[in-house]
C-alpha cells in the first residue's frame, strides 16, 4: 500500500478524534452497570444504539490490539502500517463511544471479553479473513443502525465513523486481492451503488460468535 493511502487512513482517524471528542465531552468516571440476572441490557433509544456501536468497536479494537502486539510472521512493512493505522482508529472509535455514553447516561456497557475460536493470529490468511469479516460487518452495522438514531449529533458522528470503517474494509480487501475490484465487490455494494445495510439483530448474530460476555437488547428483541 502506498504512502498516499496510508495517509488517507491516518487523516480519517485524526479528523474523527477531534470531532468525536467535541461531541462527547470526554467525561471519565466510574460507571455503575444496571444488571438483571448478571446480564447487561443495552438499553432503549439512542442509548441502546450507542451501546450497540460500543460493543462492536470494543470487538474491533480488541482484535487489532492482538494483531499489532504479535504481527504474523513475514508481514510486510506496508501491511504492518495498515494494521497499525486501523488499530489506532478502532481505539479512538471505542473510546469515543465510552465518552459519549458517559455524557448521556449511566447505562454504559462494561468492558467485554472476546473469544477467537478457530482464528490463528500467526497466520496471514486467517488474520486477513477475520479483518475483512469484521470491517464488512461494521460497515453494514452502522448503515443499518442509522435510521434508529434520533440525536442528530450522534447521527453525524456515526456517519463520520462509518466512512472510516469503509476505508478500513477497502484497505483490507485490497491487501487480499490487490488491483482487483474487490474493494467494492457486489457482496458489499448493492445494485443501486449503496453499501449493504444490516439490522442489529442480524449483526449481533454474526458478531456474537466473537463475544464472550453475555448481554441483551430487549428493545430490539435480542437475547
């Protein structure tokens, strides 16, 4: 991947950090988590959507943390840079939602635990395939959740985040199939030229295989 593309990824993260912190207010405090039978519920309305996004961003941040802390053998400098850039972006995304929720409610999803059954962090193909699945799922999740957001500030920042997530998805797809049209394949862009959108219940079913900590989302009829 050339320098211009790496800078493209970096700039997306920097711009998001500034905009995100302005909206969120960056509150840091100890949170109390409402539990029922020791299982957290994501909540209602915008709070539920923010917790939903926070869960997905926790997953992506955790995955890329593991990748950059132990790069697979033989990784190129270009791939190392891309993974490092994406890692930084996902940590920003995760921390933004934690701060946004802290400014809006006490109903903040706790830190989740994850599992990566069948994923070999020492194998390039395994890492790239997982990264592709996570990024494509993340884009579809934001596209599908946008219609449920009522606060325009949150809707704007969600739009900024999904634009960065699409860059991630494109970068990973280009690594897997360089020089091809896979970056905008018909499995992620529909006949109308629009990104695929998926409902929260479908996303949670997909991402649930990675999430060890149980939670519910009663408003969406999940769990």
